[in-house]
C-alpha cells in the first residue's frame, strides 16, 4: 500500500455495513480516488496508526458497534496527525437526529446514499 496523502486524493470509508461500505468504496475508486476501507472505528484507527500519512477525507457511519461515529471523530480530532481531516457522517437517521456539532463532522449524508449526493458532498474536499 502506498503511503497516504502523497499527491493523490485518499478517502477512508468507515462502515460496519458491508454493502454500504462496498458501494461507497467502489464508487470512489471508479471516480479515481484511493480508498481505504475500515469495518469499524477501531479498525480505522489501527490503519491510520500503521500508516505514515493520513487520508484527505473520512466518511464514517454514525452508528457502529464498539466505537460509533462520534467516538471515532473525537479520537481522530484528538491527535495531531488526523485533527484537521474533514469528516462526513453517513447515517440512516434523519438530519434532525444527527447533531453535526456534537459529532464534530463537516457534513452529513443520509443512507441509503445516492451517488449524486455523495459526489456533491465530497466535491469541495477532494478538488
């Protein structure tokens, strides 16, 4: 695996739902981005700890067993390596149920994710 963040756009997708994770990851890959897929918050932290770089953007599910999206975002923002990485939350909850300020995320996408909405949400971070 190449070091993260070396001139190309790298996106980390963190979702315990295999179908959702695969769909988003494949779409991003076909769009030309390097994708790092993690099946849990802890898995994401382990990958990041083992890598010398950091992704350009993190997409994370809100509700996951073990470590949920808000806990992951808090852990990411507590370290110098990942504190400034933008995060977009993916959730089956409606927008009123997701408090982005509490989560610390820069954006929100409702599941099921529509690819045109995904493209629009990530565009400003990966251009």
